[in-house]
C-alpha cells in the first residue's frame, strides 16, 4: 500500500485517472452504451409475417418517420410543444427570478428558493393527476374560466408547470451573479426599468435562459406521461414509442422514434454551445 500511495503521490495525473476511471466507465457502459444499442436496434426491422426482429441494418424506419405524414406531423408537433413550453417558462421565470434575486430581502431569498424547488419533491404522477382533476369538466378551472379541458393546450400548460423550476433556477443564478452596480449605473444614466431590463439584464441572461431551455426543451420533448393523462387524443413522440413497444410489438421502430429526440437535442446543443449556456448548467 505504501508503494502504491507513493506512486500516486509522485504521479498526479495517474491519481486523477484512477479517481475518474469508475465514473467514466459507468458513463461509457451505462449511458453511451445504451445510446449505441438504441441506435443499432433502430436500424433493424420486424418481419411482418413472423413478427421476429431481422438484424439487418437499414434506414427504412427513419425513412418512414420522415416521409409518412402521420409520423412527420407527430415529430413536428412534439418539437412545437417543447418549444412552446420553453418559451412560456422563460417568460414566467425571468420576472420571478428577478424578484427573488434583486427585489426580495436577502433573508427571504432562501425561503423563495425552497418554495420553487419544493414542487420537484412531489410525485410526478400526483401533480399530473391533480392537473387532470382541475382541467376536467366541472373541475375548478372549468367552473371558473371554462377550462381548456384535455388536449394539446392542456399538455402545454401542465408541462410548463412541471418544468418551470428548471428554468427559474439557472435564471436566478445568472441574476444573482449580475452586479447591482450595473442596474444602478443604468438608473443614473436615465434608464427606465423597461430599458434596463431590455438593454442590461436580458443580454446578460441569455446564457442562463438557454441553459434552462436545455432542461425544459429536452424534458418536454421526451415526455409521454403528461400527454397520456391530460392530452386527450393528442399524439407526441413518447406516445408512439409506448404504442409500438406495447400493442404493435415493433421494437426497432420504437427505437427509431426514440432516437429522434436524442438527435434533435444533439443539434440543439451544438447550436447553443457558443452562447456559454453549457457553463451555466
């Protein structure tokens, strides 16, 4: 043991490699390995007569998704829902986070942070079914506003509620790092609150907002439980993956559908990496 300890003491790079070997091995095997299996199986086919999986690589599954109007519309609808949820959460998160970071007294900020994080401790299903009750006919929202009922608007509403904390937290962190002197300087130069928000605060918050959007967009893009509970007849990618695994028993096509959100997020991450958003995660 003394010899080993002496070796690692003399070679800090070897010590670092030994410390990182276990988590890196887990990342490669569990995460990257599962993605490799998913991509590989998405290239297979199911024999229509025997129902057995044919282990021959082909792009027919992806060709079907991109050319068949039904599947193409579901993909575009899923991306649209994820984008709408992200936009709604950003609009709600900026004023809430600004109040928490710059307006509320310091002694209340931790309480507000706990209030934002607390919904994440509740069960996902409990929250989704609570919204189902509120959106149902004769439910609270229906009685007060004539609620939206079940469907795509209800899905966007519930997903926006579910993932709002993931947008508030990075925006709050960005605002917390924003020096108060910049706001005071803007006020001294005659900048009104609206102008200060547009010209000083929002440009510096872009990386934080993009960082939050990575969570809200990806979580909404792959969600299927909410649309199952409050979506009515709406179909998103997650629903089609579940349907093809269950009744259709077409695992390769389900794998191809599940690959689409991963590819979309890869393109999105490549597009936003220059904004500095990844440093704010």
